C-alpha cells in the first residue's frame, strides 16, 4: 500500500483524555478514532491489526474443534429475563415500533443456550462447541483507558455443551490450550490465574492476564508457578500459640474521636495488627460483620462466597445502629441479628483492641472468648510476602490486564433455560456447559501496552499492519523514488505486506511516522540508492545496517 493512496493521518500530541500508552499511541498513529465516550472507529491500519488478531484466534479455535457462527447484536430482552436485574443499568435497552423490548447483547450465554436447546435433542449430537467474534455493548459508568474499557467492544465468545462433567473437563482443557496458543503466538508476557466465577456462576474459572503496570487487576504470583486473582488467592493459615499467663483483662477504654485504625494507633501506641477491624455489610442473607486483623483488608468476593450471598454492599449508618452499634466503633460483641465471619488469622490474635459499639469507646485487652464469631474462613486479601499455598514460599504481586476468561458453567444456564438432551437410556438430562471469552479489542490495546517505546508502537510481526515500511528520504530525487518503487513492487510480488511512504513530506516527518506506526522493519531509500544500497532499521531493537538491495530482498523474504 502506498501512503498517498491511504486514508491516514498521524498526530504529534496525545489526545486530551488519554491516560495510558495504548490509547495515546493508537490515536496518534492513526489506528483508531474516538467517536464518543467509550466508542471508537477502527481506521485502515487499525482494521488490519484487528483482523490479524481475529485470524490467530480463529485458527486456534478451529484447531480445538470449535465451530464459528454469528449471533445478532439486537436481541429480545426476554432472552435475558433471569439476568436483567444483574446487568442493571449497564444493559442498553430499547423498544421497537410496536413497543416490544429489545437490548444490545452485553454477553451471549442465553442466546447460545436457546439456539442449542432448539437444535440439539440427543446425546449423539454432543459434545459441541460454538463460537463467534462479535460486538458487545455495556453502558460502562466509567468508560476509560481507550479500548481497555469501552461501551462498544469486540469479543470472541465460545460455549461448549457436553453430556457429562468429565466431558466438560475435556472441553475446558481444549479451550485452555487454545488460549495459551493464542496469547503465546501474539507474543504476550501473560499469566494464567485462578479466578472467581462471579455472576457467571459455575464450578471453576481461569483468567488470562497480560502483565502491565496499568492493569486494573492485581495478580498474586509465586516463582513456583502459582498464580491467582486476589479474589481467589488462598491465604495460608499458620497457628500461633500464646502464653496465657500474659493474657490481659478486657477493659473499656475512652478513645475520643478515634474512628480509624490510624487514629487508634496514634492514641493507644499499639501496632495495626493488634486491632480487630470489623466491617459491616448488607447482603441478601442479612447483615454480615467481617472481622480481619487491623493491618489486613477484607476480600469482598471471598466473603460473599463464604456467606453464600448474591449481593454485598457496605452497610449504612442506620443499618449499623439497627444491630446495636455505631459507625466507627463496631465490635464483635453484643451485636444482634448479624452473621459474624472472622478471618482465620483472627484465631491467632491475643490481647487485641475492638470497638465497644458506643461512640468514643473501644475495648483493650480483648481475646477470642470476649467476642462472638459464627465461623472462621479465609476472607482477607492476599498480599506480597504472604505464604504461597502451593509451595510454601513467598508470593509477590503484579498488575494485569484481563484478556481472556474461561468458565465451567455446569448446568446454571441449561437448567434456567431448560436446555436438555436425551441420554443413552432415553432420559432427559441437562447439558453441561462451559463459557470461553477473549476480549479482541482489549487484546489489541494490551499488545500496545507491552510493545511500545518512547518513539511509538513496536508491533509483533504476526499482527503488524505491514511487515515493511519503505521510506523515500528525498521525494524530489528521481533515483530514490524509482529504486523505492521497484523495491516495493518486488516485495509485493514476494507476497510481503509492504507500506511505501511516497508522500511529499520531509524525511524527518516520514521517519517519525514510521517509528510511531511501529512496522517491524523500516527501509530507508536514501543517497545509497544509486549504488543499490539502502538502510534497514529493526524497529524493535533500533539496530541499523546498510545492505545491498538484493540481500535485503532475501533477508526479508516471508518465513525468513
């Protein structure tokens, strides 16, 4: 492609609302254009990269035996009847001209399940895995980070249907292998992490996280290979024995205006870990009080799962009063109509401080017999330095961008939607489902986060819009122009993906654009052209060599 024939424009300044490298560079390099908050157009080179990412995904999905279809974006709301409230305001809802309720699909578990329900009736037709690459729509309250969190986004979503849980395990492992292949081929530094199923339900899930400082998720990792989302990371409990001869007596202590752990630390002169933090939540199971050591945080997903709750929100001051306490001074003592869940580490606490359920008072010298706990569980957030549950070493944390997530759904959706099959004995059974998603547009953005420098984007060759960018140093020089055009045609004939910058711009502008665009190889046709010599720049390493044109053609030949 010649740049004079392309719809193309670069920008020297970062867009005003861009916070991360991928958003800045994709706009500046002319790959995407923002049309509204969280809404983007893919321009010619952006579309080329997007299609190359899709092709890698398709190849691996097809290799795993999945079958591609395409579902509509516009769907009747009734399909999502069981989850309308779960999606809440994030679902785009509309009516047709007859008043019938429709929505823009935020995800496609229900439509795929309906399709299979109507199409498959016998075990002989199973297992089957279907997938699509399609736009999704969610009215994100805070669309940000460019393609990372948009209102319109592109996903590959796949759904497997099996007759047994062992069959689901096989389908799940096939998809896991396919995902590893996809992200390995794309050149990512990524981690597979144990994750919570969340609103998807089911028995297990794995996230694929691209390591990046701007990632919204914190990942717990260990050198032994253990990796988990903080929502799923299992904290190891190690019992500590105390000498009861040093046990203190529970004492009511005046602590005026000391509502936080920091306030109490300064006032009482004891460390954070000697305070018992009580966090009050309102759930569909009732009021829950979570107890953790003062230097730790409650992992709310763990807590919600332990309680078996669907909803979990911070309790209001009025709700706290209703259980016999007051905000800022809650203690697990003499509370009414609550479920008290304590983190396992609370078992090791000794002579600690708790709230006294009255303004400006705490108890010091508290011990386990002084508080009421319904049960103990792992409900704290794992952090760097904690013990690895796999090897006993110390874990550390990294930030990650979630680009893929696979779930074992089981029968959650098949039961809700009556998706059944007849088994070998003619008996009706519910299909066993799995769900497998890759964020295509998010992957696009994540590639830039891991492949950029101060000059611009540095695309992996497998997804680069072009493999080679030819830059004419002096567009007024007929020899350079002729040599560049001949080289361009030769490389095209060799089936190379080539970009020729034949614009009547200065050499500096063209070189800056070539580096910003991030094509893997830049060929400068300059003064040496008359002698059959050009300059080759490796965009990733920025190494430069002068090379004879014939040698260049051989060096850049596809598959070399």
